[in-house]
C-alpha cells in the first residue's frame, strides 16, 4: 500500500518590499490599482504583499473568488479591511458581520428584489427627462462634465426613491454633506496618514460637519415619518420591515446606517458606470449604431418603461460590458479568520485578501480579446461557456450586492432615454481615458463631453 504525502502550501510570490514598511509606500506612489495590475502581470494570479505589518494576498482567478466569496465565505469577513468605511457611514449591511449582518440581510432582502424595486422605474425615467430638459434649454454648446451630469441624475433618483424628494434641489446643504461623506469614504483609504477622528485636521472638521448635517436630516425624516405616517419610498419600506425570526424592526440608528450605505453603494457607482458607458460609446460608433437600432426598434422614440427592459437586450449588454471593463467596485477586500489554501498558496489567519474584479474581468484565460470593448462578450452563448465567477461586478455569494437589480434597471433606463435624444462625444477625441481608483473606479478628471441633439 502506498501513501501520498500532502503537499505543503507554498508562500505566494510577490515584490520585495522595503524594511519595516514593505510594499506600502511603493503601492501609494504608483497608484494602488496600477501597482496591483502590474504585480499580477509580473507574478501571476496569486500575489503576496507586505503592507507594513499586514500581509496581503491578491487573487484574481474565478475559482479563487468563488472560494473566498462563496464556498468558504465564513472564513473571509469584512473586518479591519472595512474599519474606515464603518467609522464614516456606520455598521449597515455593507460593513456589518456575523449575526448583525444576517439580521439586516433578512430585513432588507425583500425590499430589493426585482419586484420590490420595480415601483421606482417611473422615478428613474422622470429624473432623466428632467436632466434632458436642462440639456435642451442650454444656450451654450460648451462641453459638460459628463460624470457630474450623471452624478446629478443618480442623486435625484436615489434621493427621490429613498425619501420621495430630490435632495439636490431642495436640501442643498444635506446634498453637499452626503457628497462629502462619499468623497471622504472613497479617499480615506488612500491617505498616507490616517489621522484619528479627534485630531482637528481640516478634513476631520469637514467630516464632522457633514455627518452632523446629514444626521440632522436623516433622523428628522425618520422621526417625521414615525409621527405623521409612511409613504411609498424606500425609507418607508425599510421602516416597516420586520425580522421574520424575531418580529423586530430596525432602530433609528440602523435605519440611518442603511440609508447612508444605500447612498454610498447606489449613487456614485451607477453614475460612474454611465460615465464610462458614454466614453465607450463615443470611442466605438459601431456599438452606438447597434444600440440606436435596438432603441428605434423597441421604443420607436417613446420613453422606455419597466416592461421594455426585457426587450432591450443589447442595451443591457452594453451596460454589462462597461461593468466588465470599468466596474466601479474594481477592488474588494476580506480578512482571513483561519488558515486556508488558495491556489496551492498558504493563507494565514489575519491575512488581508484582495479580490480584484478589474483583473478577473480582463483575464485572457476567460475572456476573448479581454481589453476590447465588445458587448458581444455577453451574448448568451458566450456567457454560457464562461466560468460563473469570471464576472462579478456586484460581488458573489451571500454578500452579493442587494442593490444589483435597482442599479441595473436604473442604468438601462437612463441609457435608453438619453441615447434616443443625444449623441455624446469626447470634447477631445484624442483624450486618453485614464482612470483613478479611490473607493470607486472613476475617470481621471471631469471627462468633458459635448452634447449633440439627435
């Protein structure tokens, strides 16, 4: 009888670091995402870094993402990796762990099903038509900052869906406070000096003011609803949600945290997706022409409605392809609880696991012509032949983004509405589409584009 000796897990390869700080400053100087992309190309699908005292492993293969997010998800939690986010926007469903997360998921899931979010399709259409009315009334042909235009319309959609009112129009200070919180969350993780909240820096003073303004508004709306009755918006749905196991509803603090999480996850991410979509269409007129053909055939000039989404298959493929190349959530993180092995490489308790959809979505083993913008990547027959976890713009497993159905419905409806009325072009056709990663993947700069009525 023969026996096999188990293979000892190996230490993953990676770049040599400097004394004490490891790879930390190299990553910051190079730009975090650029640094990790170069490391993937140099060292392969599992790479080890030393970020000061913290050991980090980056993984990109679909089966490795599946292991971390699905099959062994209990071993990979949102711990220290999410502490900055937790301190700023609270302990909602995006950042909670354990029983607290399970309870919030049970409470919120029914609200965010396709059926649950369908009632907000009319708001999405109306907010987009208001944006277009403003474009129609412009006296100038000067370029617009298209990412700011998309942020404006998605802020309108999420605030009207959440509260039944447009924060940007009627509560400017609250809107400014929310925008600053989102900016702070996005940028704080990249700051080379992470000052404690009690240090009176300019950033901390602005943060405290933004939190105070936003909290006054949110708690005020919650208490007003409790006193005078609920509406038909997302906040009212969350306020009436009851835990199926305990019968308990959310506290005011839980409601506040979930509202902030919803703004963070559902406002900027959709805006950046649409921004990248316009840039891609401007550079790929053959894709734009095919999109126009579908819109003319399905809609014949009328505004898209909820019932049209199923027929707008190529429109959805355009959105999916944008999310493949420029998924706003280009990087995800988890903390290893216990020892594990990923791809023959050792994972130790306390290691930070960096999941990089940005690279997974470009992996040449799973995507034909991976760097090209080609919505045919999402033709049904090609989707069927691809590993399930080669495409994860909304995560995977038990922590798949709850807002996925809302975001996809919103992106398709806004794209279909605007593309029928306007052709959008880069102000500088030779402009290089560089990206920044600061919590979300966004174009570097304002991305000026010109608007041409069709």
